[in-house]
C-alpha cells in the first residue's frame, strides 16, 4: 500500500507534536505540525473551596472528570486545600470520560466509572441520566471549554445540583506565527490533508484565520483538502463550523487517525479536486 505516498499533511497537534510527526512520516506523508493551542490554568479558588467544603461534609455525590490534564490539576489543588481529600474521594462516585482521566485518577490511588464509547460529554450525560439524581450534588470538571449548557440543564431537570469547576482553558498559542503561516499555506494550496486530534484545534484554526481577515479564504481552501477527525466529539466540532469531515478514526486513537487518513486520502482527493479546483 502506498499510504500517503508523499501527500503534504498538516496537523494542529500541540502536546504530542513529536509523536504526530513520527506517525505521519511512518505512513509516508510530508508532515507539518504546528501548535494550535495552549492550556492556561484558571483561578478556581471560589468553586474549589465550595467543592472542598462539601467534600469534607460528605455532601458530594458525583465528580465528573473530563480530561487527564484537568483531573491532575484539580486533584493537586484539592489535596493542597484538604490533605484528607483523596480518602474522602473514595466515597464519591467518580465518572470519567475515557482512559486519560482514568490514568490520572490511578496516579492518585483513585478509580472511576468509565462511560461508554466514544467517551464524549454526551455519553457522560446518558450515564448520569440513567441513574437517580434527585437531590444529588454533581461536580463537573471543565475540559478546556465551559461545560455544555445542555448537559448542565438536563442534570438540573432531574433534580441535581450541578457545579461546574473551571480548571483550565485552551487559548491560542503565545506565538501565533506558525499557526498563521499554516493558514497562509492552506490558502496557497500547500497541504493535502488536515489531521484534527481535538475539536478545539479547528476552532482555533478558524479563529486565527478570522483575526487575519482570511477566514473565507481558509474555508474555501479546506474544501480542497481531506479533513480527518480523531472521533465523534471532534467531528461534531467540524460540523458545527459548517465544514465537511472526510475521515473519522475508529477506534479513536492518534495512530489509527493517521493510518486511516493515509489509507483514504488519495482516493478522496481524486474525487474532490476535479470538482472544486480553481487551477
């Protein structure tokens, strides 16, 4: 199999940049990997203390952990405020969105209830709505973006008191130059494939283009590229931005994303470019 066979592949991966570079090269693509976000810790003091007070009193029923990064940051802060927190948390039902928060919990000697695949906030919602929430107190750790209003409202309608705890936010990189150059490169037709390993990446990519006054041009150029998503939550973000997604990885892992993109990209490009090509 020819895999990418020399296609030019753009990834917006930040945290696992070197791994992504290696994977694209392994599947015979020409990689460009530029950071599209940075994680900024937030001042969680008010909500954190509210959580700690309830935890000390034994009045937290569910803690929802969305990401590994957020879970670690939160637990470190909780233990600083309340040294007995880990012991108290063993009496709390901890709901987790996937393997990364599970790994983070295990580092602190905790375990959790993993929701069904594909591990999006919708599966978290389905799980919580399947149990009795009347008079329950549910704390949700935010995951780079505010907790979806739909999730919050649905739990409240079932009688729960819901606390959303902001731990960190994903914002644009301090140095946006590489991301800006990637926008220009797409518009110049320098890339064939766009790999997305989170929905935030495409949100930031379009925001960067908007700030440059180039959003329309970027959107047009993306029509000529193969857009590949790591999973349903990422694909949903693509769709919410009125973009078309071509490949969704299954299972939802980075290595699978790159391999399945390499298997399908050439054929998809043959279908796309004769129709939308400007050249």
